[in-house]
C-alpha cells in the first residue's frame, strides 16, 4: 500500500503515513484529491548581455502525480519516482558577461591580484539558481528559479529538510534588488576594467 500524499510505501494496517504524516481515511477514498500549483520565474544569460526570463508552471496532484510545464512542452513523473532534490547555482551571464570576466581576468597578473575582488563580486551577483530533480530512472528535471525563497512551498511537498528550507528563505533576494545589484555591479566592473587597461597602457 502506498501513501496517496507522498507516494511512499506504508504498512497495510496503518492509516497514517510514517513518512509525511498524511492520514488516510476510508470515507475519503472517493474524494477528489487536493492539487497545488506553483509558478516559477527563472533567469539565464542571453545574447548582448541580456537576462532572459524563463517561466515554469508545476502542478502537484493529491495522489502524487507531478506535471512540469516547460512551454510548450511538459514532463510528468510521480513523487515516489524522485530520488533527490537540490538547488545548485548556475551562471546567468551572456556573451558580454563572458567578455567582462575574461577582460578582468587578464588584468589580474598586472594588478597584483587587485582585479580579483570585482571578478568575484561579478561572479557572485550573476549566479542564478535552479531546482534540480533527480529521478530513480536517471532522468534529471531542471526548473530555473530567480530567487531562492519562491521554491520553499514546492520543496515542502517533497519533505525537504526544514533546515535547508530555512537557509533558502534566509537567502531571499527579490527581483528589484537582484536587478539593482546586477546594474551597479556591471557598471562598476566596466569602469574598473577600462580604467585598469588605460592605466596599464
């Protein structure tokens, strides 16, 4: 017998799932299971230094069926198929971002490592996140997210560690703040790069 909420196997005589605590009642057998929907907005680097938004909708059915809509496509799997979930960092820079990084990197030997600070700041601010879902079948489903806290409700559906969810919430940066940091970081980095190249010449 499997839990209708998390999809994990549970004892036949038990009415409460030992994994997620879901209570299974006989009279609710034919009730319409509750479903939840999540909307994620992710970012990635595009051409000419642009930041491109990527929208993903996820529907979690009460019986554990997950549908991920990558417009115009979709992927489906079950909660019990999930092996692990993590939130790795991914770069969000485009062509101009790579040019900035290479240019400032070439300056490091000539500035006694002084150029390392703006290099690291730029790398930090231009990193995005994604929800990476690994299935037992070996497939990996990646959902881009722009900020960390928006994923918390979705992670709770999979009994993700409360400690990790709290870390996720604590690191929240909203869209306006993220764009503000990106703008000023790139402006300062470009100024320092031009100044240092001019100084070396």
